[in-house]
């Protein structure tokens, strides 16, 4: 509990900043919703239609009615998902490695605790941060809908979209943990996390355009819970929920097994 | 019963050498020196004992518990001072000491205050504002807070001024009287000479020998230096038991192992102006042996 609380204490500032940035972005976008939905001068959907089909497909805009609050929400949603995924990767990749990178691990390892205790404490701290983020994200979005869309939102779908962000973060966080048992220097981890987050997003755009390459969906976490699909199907696809959890668990178990046995070189 | 016991302990980093076949035994209540030049394997041995590194071969136990499998259990009874101190920069000294204490149970504020006072530590200062010496003091205090039965100190005096070094040695003497076992690595032999009961000499990852400090001191090797007023007083000087004879002008210096009477007699035959017969310092013994075994 001691290490867990310490990690939460240390993370409070970054948790606040990331939450405010991500939820704040959604809130600000919702603040613009009234001008999108009023359609006094020109219907926004007609404007969207003017874009090339590939572009609309690539960025997940096909079939969206931006005058509807939930549709408008999922129009902005992918960008928040990418940022949240990068944050998840960074959290996973730095929480273990920073002790080695900053050489504070000698202090920690001299204490009467096991490596599993360290691993689990830090993992629980990251999971807690994600849950806190999820709750705040959901709450701030409810406020956004209440303030700018006359409360016209589907609470269940909004919750599922929030859970979807957390599941995608979980995958990236697991990958980050696995990376951190090999690479401990923050300056090496940062580009890897950013590269994975943005690179996979670009691949996701590509996968959207190429309808026939459906197998690509399984390789790109962003494709598991696309906002428009969650809206239209009314839920998260079970196979992708299992896949997301499976990837995260496999990464975390592998990271734990390696971490238990690795040499700590400071 | 030994507190630390290693048997052919080996740690290699891929092809690079770490330590090879390190076998040593540290008894309860003993102050044990671990001496060798930088890069000899002192820190690797300590880090293997503390479970930071997994042994590549051999075995090691502390309090009869395996250093890898029962590391957490062992550390309840061990205090550790690293060679290079790196703590959480966001903490103040007081926060760090309390955090450290909580790993062992309820913090003992009285003990913490007494140790901080002894080392003149300002607990209100932030870790990242501290000098190397002050960080070392924090490391020493945090290692002693939970009243460990074994203290493992890796180059504990580096960065400490002489006054604080003396305080550390006084404290270690008190801990020894309390029955605490001390495992102490250093490349400064006079520290070991001052503090330790036994010393293990390590070179290039291998233990060269383990000796009682008292034995080393009582070695029959003496360092002899004599000066004569006569210009050719030392011509043809030879004596059974004398080695490394060096003559520079009117002065002669050599190592001698043998009866004192024979030495005095041999010197008294010549016109001596002054004479010094000294126990060599551990440094000199060590360098003497190191060259021989190099």
C-alpha cells in the first residue's frame, strides 16, 4: 500500500493535466456543438459530403450526422483516444523504468519488499489513475452535453465510449510495461510511446480506407472500438473486448515474469 | 553462525567479467572489510547479496536465507548504504526518512531525530538541494533507522568530510558493540585498517585472500630505513630475510622478515646516523602483495 500511495501521490499532477486536457478538449468541442447543429447558414453535413469519400472513410466520418450530439461527440472522439493511448503507453513505460533510469531503485530494492510487490503496486497505481480519469472524463462530458446539447445524450453509450478509451489505454499501458523492462531511460521511451500511438493511428486511417483488409482491424487497437461503430451497434464488440484484455494481460504477465528475474543495473 | 556466506559466487554480464568464485564468510558481530581497487567487483558482490543481480553461479546466503529467493525477508534485518546515493528529488529529507521507515513498520521518530542530530542533518531541506556529502549522510541515517542486524556499506565515506567520517566510524563502533555485523567495502585501506576485524581483498572479480587485520599487522615484515654518515656505509649490504633493498646515497630501505636481534646486529656493524623500523601500513602491505600477485 505504501508504494501504491506514493505512486498515486507522485502522479497527481500529471493525472490532473492529462484529464483536464483530454476531457477539456471534448468539453470545448461540445461548446461548439450549438453552432454546428443550428445550421442557419449551411448544413454541416452537406459540407462533410463535399469531402472525398476516402477522406471521410479514413477519418471515420462516414454516416455521421453532426447535428446530432452523440454523432458530433464521436467525430471528436478518435483524437482523444489517440492522446489517451499515448498517455497510457507513457504511464506503463515510465512507472517501472523511472526508478532504474533515475537510479532510485537502489533505495527501493534495499527495502523488505519483493519485486512482485513493486510491480503490482505500480500497476495498481496506473490502473487507479486510469479509473479516476475515466470517472472524470465521463462526468465532464455529461456536463458538456448538459450545457451545450440540452442534455441530449445516451448515458449508456457515453459510458461505453469511456470504457472503450480505458480498454485502449490498457493495451498501450501493457505494451508500455513490457517495453519498460527492457528500456529504462525516459528519453528513449518517450519517442517509442509517441511513435506507437501516432503510427497506429495512421495505420488505422489506412485500414478504414481499405475495406477489404478487415484483418488489419485486429492489429490496430483503435479499430477495436471505433466511436461510430459503438454508436451504430449500440455496444462494444465482445471479441474485441476480450482481445484488448488478452493483449494487456499477456503483456503485463510477460513484463512481470521478466521483471522478477532481471538484473538491476544502476 | 555466519551472517553472510557465499560459496563460489559468480556474476557475469554476458561476456564481461563481474565476480568469479567469490567465497567468503562474515561472522555475527564482525566488522568485515571488502577491499579492492575500483572495478574489482566490490559493488557487484554487494548488489548480488542484496538481490539486485541474480548470481550466474554459486550461492550466497544472509542469515542462512538465500539471497535471491528470500531477499525481502533478509532485508528486514539489513541496512544498506550505496556508493552513489540517488533519492527522490521531490522529497524533503524528513519525507524520505519517514517513507523509508514505513517499509519496516511504525516510524520511530525518536530514533530518526537522534540520528539526524548526530549527523547534523537538516530534515527540512529538499533532496535535490543536498550536496553529495549530505546525501550520503541521509543514506547512512536511513540505513540505520530500523536498527538492522547487518549493515552493508558500499564506499560509505566517499563524499564525507573527515569530521563526519569520524562520526560514522564512532557510530559503527557503537553498532558493533550492540552486536551489529558490518560488511564494509572500500578502496581506502586505512579505513578498513581502522574499523575492521577481517578483510577480504578482491582483484579483477576474484578474492585474492581473506585475512585478520591483527594478522596483517603482526606480520614479521617490517619496513626498515637507515641513514649513515659514511658515504659507502652500505656497500655490499645483504642480510638473510631482507628483500627489495633500495639504496639511495647514504640511505638504505628494505623489507625485513626475521629476528630483530639479527637485524640490529647487522646494522650496528655500520656507522648508522638514524634508523626507522616500522610496521607497514595496510596500504604498503596491500601494494606489496598486489604487485607480487599482479
